[in-house]
C-alpha cells in the first residue's frame, strides 16, 4: 500500500495495515468474472509467460489469482509495507518475485512489462508521478488494470446501497474523516479518477487540434461493476470492517463509539440473516482499465 505522498509510505498506512494476518484472513478475494474481465481488457489473457507487475500487492490477495492462472505469468509483486510483504512472501507463490517498492520506484526496466495491476490500492497514489512511473515500465499499448472490492458500507456516497444498516455504517465512516482528522484518500472518496481526468484528452480529434497529446493512458477509462453478496457472522463482519485502515487506527473512545454504532446498526430490523444467523453483506467489485499511449 503506497501513500499519496508517493516518496514514502504514510504513517496511517503503516499503522492501519500493521495486522497483516488479520487483513489477509478477513479481506475477500475477487470474483472470477471480474478478474477475467480485467485480464482480457489488459490484453494478457492467454498470453503465456506475460510479464506482470502487481503494484501495492499487500498480502497477495490478487497476486494469488494471477499466480494460479494457466498462462504461467511472470509476476513481480511490489509492496512497501514490510508486514504485508512478509505475509505475501510466506505464501511462496509460483512464478512470483516479491520486492519492496513504491508506485514511483517500480523495480522494472523501461517498456518491459505487459500489464500493471493495482488491487485495492490505487486511491493511495492516484497522482501524475505514479502514472508516469507505471507508463515507464509498460510496453507500448500495455494495460493498466485497477480493481477494488467494496462492501456497501465502504462505497462512494453516489453508489446505491441496499440496507439501512450499511447506510448507517457508511455515514459513520465518512464522519470519521472529521472526527479523526484522517484525510487519507480512500476508495469511498472517489477522487482517484482525477489523476486520469487531469490528462490532456487523447481522442483523435483533440490530438489533431493541438498537434500532440500529453496523455499517458487511453481515455475514457473502461469500467465494469460486479455485485455480490457474502454471509458473515457478526464478529466476522466486525473483523472485516476492522481491516479498513481508517477503523484499524481507532483507539479509546473513538473505537468504542464505532463499535457501539456497529452493534446498533446490526440490531436493525432490515438486517437479513440466514439460518446460521449470518448477516447478508452486499458489495461491489469495481474493475477499471486503460492502455499505455506510447
């Protein structure tokens, strides 16, 4: 997980993701259809031995899926957080090299990588400096793929939401920005798009008018959403919520208040439970892609 201050890992990321084992255990994997869509869009489906970067790989939730593919990808997983990187190394994934590195210092040569993937992390370093570095390592026309899992309570405020209890939690997560003074850019803020929007348009008409384009990646971005539902017991849901760095950094009264709001929300009449008492947790996987403009 890199930070928006792309020269180093932010203090909030260092502390918020310090429990890498908890993160790996309670964060979900990615739907097969979403993964297949992303690999197709990046141009590496059926490209045997393709060279890939999994940037800000964390504990390897997405790296595992890449490593299991029949294409036998050659993967460099880049992760600056030592605790998360150690968890990834422990998995000993086939054809995966794990390196320390940031979004501005990717350990790869110029024009050598078929595709760069960023799972659950691009919002931390959505800036021109990072896009320039990703552009540097990609081959001409190489793919950049972004993917996020987001439970309804952790989605942008413009996303529809299916339950009142998730609405209550989402409202609380946004309120924590002011309560804690934590201003880190997160997926639910939906500000990562600006890094692409700040490019000069790469459309042929605009390019002809100005005589050139300074865009790094193709626009408009490709995007697809996959909705899903999982069933979690109450404490399992609390642990998943607690893997969010914003929540993981809470202590004392702020943590107690968050737990109280969680308990009250889960006591609501709209909470759907199965016969085992598990809660229906709705969410969305967001898949985004673009290609390098030479």
